[in-house]
């Protein structure tokens, strides 16, 4: 970490260089305070430009310091020192001015930015609020309404928007440093603006805060930080600067130690580590400049759109002309939907579509870099596809299957150059869902595996390496979720109670509602395959419902009943009767929310521990990412593994022992007992 100072013609340039993102470590905070003192004492200096080396302006406080006691100088004091400096400072922004970085800029007299810069206060995404004046200075600079939006959403704005808000004073065309020095020279001669801390806050209309509270609460759901951030902006708008700063700091420190903040930090670092797994460091991926998708159904079309959205030309292959037409229509429907929802212009949608070549001719793939198969989930159908690809594709082309349940080793058996083959398991809708399970076979080459991770970065996906087993990581755990949900029904709970408990825990929907949305027939298909393999999947009620062709919303009834055209679930007497019959000889009990959550979540953790022990997953954090980005597990809980560690693995083992004793769950695995003894899952990591 360095802070260098160069002075010329009365303008001092303070350059921060603290890779990778100029985070405000203790040392950097100290250096900034010293820089103010030094430059205040330098009579030749009339103004200061603060700029950063590397790819970005200050991206915030150093999040890796959060688990430790705060060290002086504290950031509010650093910002106050810059704001109180005798020479005016100009913040010169490129890349991202985020969190503490924007707060430092708010301490400066002026802010200038290049057009590509983005500015924001994302602290709520880390379960905290700004802690160095962001909620106090921002309403004084840009007004309460704009401040509320920035602080409670955590979403950044670009430089142009920031200029419109008054957050930056100028957008610099060309070289940032030269532009900032010119700006400083011009500004130094003018009256220095009033420090933001002493400015008044523009009044708001009656009812503004109540309206804002409703809107923020609706979006935040169970996340605590957005409403606390709103309260801090309100306090800042209704009281003096010093009391507002004290309120903000108290709130910040309180949230920083919270479970939600610890969970969101865990996810923050897990997401940043995921694209570059240490075990693959130093291996160069193969170039991917062109792609193809075999199969234009829901998954194939979504994958084609994801590839197009990343700028790759795509060839969409289907078995015949009619199927090709349908496939293309599926891709077009995705873009029409994005235009309709205002997420894309028609021009961009047309350009995306123009990059899709549809055909039934595999011969077109002779020079394609990456081919992803997404046809019907049947082994012989998939093998037939790879037999053809094996012949027409380049020996170094990467071949992938999007299977979610079949064994990639079996699918790829016998193809030429098997080292170029792997599983790439997308989640529906594939152009939206962030998760990508990357499944190497026994023969996948390391550079092909790395190419899967590089593809994920290109597509903006969260990649997780998964070993081969039935359902890989996510669906294997999902099977336990569903089996446990059924065990609850047979011991006295109802679908509505189970769904309500899981929603209250933070999931977007409960296991039964989710099955009705996705269709019960998909899981029935997998259970049939599992039984043919000699396994005994537990789904006594679901089996009965499928026998009655109750597949969910699409058939007007599944776990719930549905009126035509209405997706609202209605309690079903038919289902209640089937449950009562299946539960006949079983012990019944009263289930409260916490009991239901434990009976579903802790067996999931138990299964996840087996997955870790078998090295199907290499890290507990990977399992957390799978459940968060593929199955709607609440981020602010950190994922099932982080949640379990937070809860205490010994307690998890004890609850599971009790459930197992009552025949309501599998007993804790040896790995879980070992992890409980060791105080964490890292003892099991691959
Ligand atoms: N602290 C520590 N490390 C950080 C960091 C931070 N704030 N931001 C990024 N890193 C690391 C990251 O772990 C990775 O490490 C590397 O930098 C590159 O990150 C008082 C309290 C800036 C948009 O929330 O959004 O200020 O994996 O892969 O895609 O009010 O990083 O290479 O070892 O993400 O180019 C508020 C978080 C903090 C911004 C760059 N700030 N960072 O994206 O690179 S709270 C944030 C980002 C705060 C004050 C409060 C992004 C980025 P490694 P990357 P990128």
C-alpha cells in the first residue's frame, strides 16, 4: 500500500495505490490523515487532487478488517480531516467509488469522474449501513429522496446520473488526472463550497418518510440493513450533523456485529473466490469465441440467450425444421419478454437474435469452440448427440452436457477425445439464474475444466465445481428437502404450514409451492430412474399425486388446488385425504415454525456434509453458493452451511439425533460429528 504525493504549479496530486481495489485499510486511513497535515503545511499548495492507481477509485472500507476490532484512525475522522483541510481536495474518480470510497469523496470539496465510473453506497448488501457519514452527508448534498434510493438499494449510479444528482461536479472526457488538475486549478480560484457537513437538508413532502419506509420494507423483506439505513438518512435529515453522525455510527457498529452482516460477508468473499478456485490456479483456459447449443427447448433457448448476452455468436441445432423453428421462437420469446419488461431495447433484442444461427445441420459445428447439449433428459438421446459431435467437431472443441441428473461419464462414454468433455449444469431460466455447476468427468482435462470457469466469468455466472453423483450438489440436497417435507406431512404438519415456515425462514417459497410451480412430474421422472437403479426415494404422497396426474399449477392441482388462470394456491381436500391415509400408522405431533425448519434444513446440512466428505463439493462455501444462487436460499442467512456453523454444529448434531430417534431424519453423518468436534466444516474440505 502506498500513498504518493507530487506537487506542481500549486496543485498536489495524492495517489493511492492499494491493490486490488484500493480498499481503506488502517494503513491507508493513516496515510490519508498524514497527507492532509503535510499538504496543509505546504504553502505552495493551493488545492489537492485525490486519485487512485489501478482499475478503480477506493472501493470501500477493507471488508477483510470487519471481523476485527476497529483500529484508529476511524474512517469518519479521516473524512472529517479531509473536509476540514485548509486546502480544498478534489476527488478524481474512475472505476468504482463505493462505500467508504464515496464517503471519502464526500469529504472532498469537489468530485469529478470519468464517464465510465460508478458511484454508490452498497453497504446494505453487506448487512450494514455506511459508517463514515454516507447517510448524513448524502442527503445534505443530493437531497433526502435521492439519498434514500442510493443508500437503501445499495445500487451504484453511473457518472452521468451522478452529475445529474449533483453527486459529482464534472464528468471528465479524456485523461482523468489532467482533467482533475485543470478542474482543481479552475476551482482553486473560486469560493470554496460550504462543507457538506454544514449544509441544510432540503425539506421533504408530508408522508415522504412513511412512504419510503413502506417501499423499503417491501423490498428488504427480512434483511435488516435497508430499514436501518433509511432510519439513519431520516435522522440526518431531521437533526444536526453531529447527532446524525453519532446515530449512524452506532447503527453501523451494531449491524457490523450482526449475524446477517457476517452471513453477507461470507457470501461476498465466497462469490469472489468461486471464479478462481485455488486448485486450478495457473492453468490457461481454451479460447471460446463461438458457441453452439443442441436442443431449443426451455433450457437450450435460455443457454443460447445467456451465450448471446455475453456476446458470443451462437448456432442453435435441432433435430428437424419444425423443431428448429420452435427453438428459435423460444429464444425470441426470451428477448421479447426482456423488451416488454423494459430490460432491453428492441434494437438490442434484434441484434441478439441476429447472432443466433438456427439449423438442423451438425456440419456447421466443424469450427465451433464450445458446444453445449441441452436435449431431452434421456441417456440414449444424449449419447446419440455426442456420437455426432464427436465426429464433426474439432478435437480441441469443448463439448458439454447440461444434464441435471444423468451421469456425465455415461453420456460421454466412447466419444473421441474425451478430455474435451464435461458437464455444465445451468439452472432455469438459464439466461437469468446465476448458478453454474461445473462437473468434470474422470477424463476431463484441467484446461477444459478451467474453460468452464472462464465461461462462467464471461456469462456473469457463479461457478461451482461439482463431482459426479445423482443430482450433483444442488439437486442431491433438494431430494432431501423434499423427502423431509413429506416426512413432516406424515407426522402431523400440513403443506401450508411447511411452506409458511420455510417462507418465514427467508425462502421465496416453500417446498410444496415450488414443486407445484416447477411440476411434480419432473421429480417423479427422476424417482422412477432412481428406483430402476435400485434406490428407494421417499415420496409416498407425491407418488400418489402423480398417479392422479396432479402435477401442480399446469394441471390445476398438485399439493394445492388452483382455479383456472389463478396461480394462488388453495388448500386441497384431496391432498389432505391422501396425507391422512399415508400417515395412518405414524406418530403425530404438533409442529411449530422452528421445528419445521429444523426438520428440513438440518437434514439438508447433513446431506451436504456427506457431499463435502465425498469431495463432490470441495468447500462448504461452494455448497452455500449453490443453494443461494440455484435454490433461493436467503443470502442474509449465508447459505445452509454458514447457517449451521453459526447455529453451532454440536447443536445441529443434537437436533438431528433427536429427529433420527423419532424416525424423522437420517442420523448425523460421521463427517458432521467430526466437523462438530472440530468446530467447523473446514476439517472436511477437499
Ligand atoms: N475490501 C476488501 N477486499 C475487497 C473489497 C473490499 N471492500 N472489494 C473487493 N475486494 C477484493 C475481492 O475480495 C477480490 O479479492 C478483489 O478485491 C477483486 O474483487 C465505512 C463500512 C470494487 C466493484 O461493498 O463491489 O465501505 O478474490 O473480484 O469484479 O461505510 O469488488 O482477488 O483475493 O470483486 O473488478 C463497501 C465491494 C464496503 C464494494 C470490483 N464496498 N467490492 O469488482 O473485482 S463497506 C463494497 C465490489 C464500507 C463504510 C463501509 C467489487 C468491485 P481476490 P472483485 P471486480
